[in-house]
C-alpha cells in the first residue's frame, strides 16, 4: 500500500486572470476551490490513476466534515488526527496570458507537541501495511522541523520505501535519513547547497552527492526544460512534451504519483522516470490544481522522450 502524509492540509483558491497587473485592478475570469496539500494531491492523483492508497495527516476540527467528505468522494481511505482550528487557505493566481502561477500560501494553524505525538501514534498502526511512504509539503507551526527525518528513519527500519518532496530545512534535515526517492526542483536544490548553479553540469555534480549519500533516486524538476533523473549508475534527461498548459499547480504532485505507480509495479529505473514525467505532463492539461488522469498518463507515455546522458 502507498501511504501519503499531509501535515498542513489546505484549501487552494485558484483565481484565473487574463493579464495579472501587480498593484492594479484585475478582472477575474474564473475561480476554483479545492481541498489540497501536497500529500493529499498525491493521493488524489493516485486515485485518478486507479491506484489504491491511504491518506494520513491532521484534520482541523472546524473543517473536519469538509476534509472527510473530500476523501469519501474520491474513495480514498484515510486516517486523520483531529486538532483545533480551520484549514488554511492558499491563494493561487494564474495568468492565462503568460501561463504562470503566483502563489500566496498561509503558514497554517499551530499544533501542540501532544498533537504531533497523537498523529505519530496513529501512524504506528499503518507501518505493517505500507510499501511506500510519501512525505511532502510544508508543516504547520508546532511540528518539529525534523519530522520528515524521523518518519524516514522509522520507514527504513520497517523496510518501507520513502518519497520525499520538501524544501528548505525540511529537506536538508531529512536527507541524512536516506530517503529512497527525492524530488526537488532546481531552485530547491540551489537553496539546499546555498548557491546558484552555473550550468546543468554543476547541478548534476551536486545532485550526485545526494546519490552518494544514500538517496536511491533523485528526480530534479526543471520546469519548461523538462527533468533529470539520477540513479547510482545512470543519469537520464526527459525533454519537455509540448502541450497547451491549462494549469501548473498539480505537476509536481502528479509526478510523485506517477513514480509511486511505477515503483509499485516494479518497473525499471528508466520507466519510473518516464511514468513520473508522463503524469506531470498530463496534469498540465487541467486547470487550477487538478491532477493527472489515467487517460493522460496513457496518452503521454509514448510522447515522453528519455535520453541517457551519463
């Protein structure tokens, strides 16, 4: 089973504007609200792909029914630890002319040490049923910044593979625990190492240090330039597939879902990368925070070109 963790769930309010004018008055073309959070998005994408999984995390009491109704509607099992407060609201402004997204993310409601302990106790009941653990996204105030490191260490002890998609100190503190799969974008990798890479070669050189440190798969998102995928012995690059971009918000989470699917099916390294890129590309066909569908994956698999570069 695949288990996703979302410690900072939210409502994403996506606003589409034809040409975003900073500091001016903007006419809204369309708005959309979605239950979200990176782990939740991975669960939804997996459900879209027909892969059963389970979602774990915090549930805020004021929006408890809203969150549980969402999981029931997508037919996804869940285990949630209830805490006081309401879901945070993130605002996403999508410029339909430039095809770019601007994000305004709330930090979330503070939780207590007892809340964290309660969640971990809930998670302890899931280890024996879990094959892959997905830990990603931000955490609310009150959660130790070492939480992902601790979860990855526990997963390794249980023989569970982990996928880490985080940034800043959540990423840096978790890496010594040796997550199986890490998915930063180039900017997050530059922040990790405290420098702007001169070129792709320098980026790959720094990426290889993560592989040498115990990461099995490293997938670096490059936006319009595609992605690269590092293993212990090979480096692959995927060229971007040309599509009419309707939304970009769900690409990273769809990429993680595609990798989960391929790993659960025991596919070789190159195909894990292909499935990840195909799902990320498929999500671009949908507006707002909508994610890849099974038909998107099937359409994109044959269009994704993977080249071995090292």
